[in-house]
C-alpha cells in the first residue's frame, strides 16, 4: 500500500511537471500581445506615407521644373520650324525682324523675268518653297494684273489678263478654268463655289466690269458701270480703258465692293447691281485693292506723290498711312492687314511688312532693278501678294 501511494505521488508530480513544461513551450512560440497589436496598427501608417503620390502628379501637371511659368511665353506662341526652300539669286530679304514680323509664307506672281513668269511661295528667308511656271503658250498674259490667291482647299487661283482665270493644284495640275479675253486684275472664289472677276484692262462703256460665273462657266451675275456712270464727268474718261476697274470683293451683306480706278473711288453695289454707296471721292487716286477691315475701316493702295498704303474710317478720315518714297518702287498696288496688326505692302520691286508704328520689319526685294524705269516698271516685278499664316 505504501509503495502504491508513493508511486501515485510520483506520477502526479511527473504529470504536473510535464504540464508546466508544455505551457512554457506554447508561451515562447506566441509573440507578446502588445507587439502583435503594434504590428497591426502600423498598416494605416504605411498607407499614410503613400498618400503624397497624387500630390506629385498634381505638381507635374501644373508646374514641373521643365514647364514655363505662367508669366512666361505661352507654348502656343512658340515659333514653328520654318519650312526651308531654295534660294533664288535674283531676290534678297534685306530686313527681317523675327520678333515683330508675322511668321508665315508669302504667295505672289513674279514677272521680273519676262521669259519666266511664274507664281512662287517663299518663306521668311526668301527661299522658294513652291513655284508654278506658266506654260509657254500663256506667258504673254501677265498684264494688267497678274493676280494670285490661295483657296481654302490649298489650290491656287490666278488671273491671266486677256486670257482667263485658272485654278491649279499644288502638284501643278489644272483643276478648273474659265477662258475670256475680258478679264484683268482680280478674281475671287466665293463661298458658294462661284468665281467673281473684273475687267478693266482697256474696257469700254459697253462692257461688263464685273462678272460672276458658276463652276460650269455660266454667268450668274454681272455689273455694268454704264448703268450709273454714263454721265459727266465720267463718260468721257479714257485711261487704259474707261473705268479701268481693278478689284472686286463680295461683302458679307451680299453687296459687292468694286474699285473703279479711273473714277478715283470705290463703289458698293447691291445684288440688283445698283450703286448704294460711293467711297473715297476726293481722297483716292487711282486706288488699288481696297478691302474692308474688321473694324469697318477700308485699307487700300493709293497712287499719287508719294504713293501710299492708306487706311480710312467710315467717315473718310485717314487713320493710318505708310508712304513709299522711292519712285523706282512705284506703283504701289496692294496692301493687306495681317493678323498681328502689321500691313503687307506690295510695290513693283519690293514686298514689305510694316508695323503699326510704321517700321519695316520684313522686306523681300528684287536685286537688279535696272529695268524698272518709268512706265516699263509697272509691267514687271510684283503686283499683289498674300501672307499665308498657318
């Protein structure tokens, strides 16, 4: 009995010892409760450190180190790469103010070499980037008024005085033409697809000074100066024609602005062909290429001594003018207001861009002007030009 009692006690003690040892082993394998809680709470803290990522994106969008500041020149005004062309030894750009000139290309008819009349487009350096040589059989039809303009489809419309009006594509293929001997100086493509042109080169009283033709060549509108001006002092005038009409523009109100050079005025006629307004009497002198500006003023090239580009307001008051004082550059036959406020003026030997404060900021010139003497010079060189701004 005593042995059993002792054995029982020993077994109990062993069991207690094993139990204690087992609990101790489990306790070592578990992390302390406080450490486990701290580890779980650290997760939000890691998210907090990641939140600045969107802020970094905002910084890149509004003011990254490589972007200009708000007060710097906007990216939209940065100069585009200039399209390069081929220099022509007969021409020179003798003035080019890159900061003030209106960047673009200039399209015009060139007749300074009568053996090679052509249409050319030059960049701001005077390099030719596109040209169209007149076919041999058409080379003699360049006066009076070898007019050229770019159409919205990028084709080129041009007048060959005494022959017709033509449209060619940029790959120099004929697209459309209207043949007539009674055409000179100016032609425009209208929004409806029709073409309007003038006849003033040796026109007679019986002639229509303006015609509008549709794409099929049918006359849909015309204007005869005799309906209003077959009276003194106009009916006895004769100077290279009766009216020597040299420009036409269809206005937004449906009326038509017509330059009657020999009458020293511009007339506005309605759709019935009736004169509703005369402009420039007593001020204009053999004017060329008059055009309404956005502010309602009229800009035109004016002959006289000296010849000028002139802007007048609706009351006939001169608000701006630029005189061309070198007679060798006369006649002045074109003046266009550019988007930057400058004015492109075309003389016989130079095409110049002039700022509002009358500074020449770009000048494209014929180098050898020895042939430009008196009236002979009028049939050579430049007639009109337009600045193409993309």
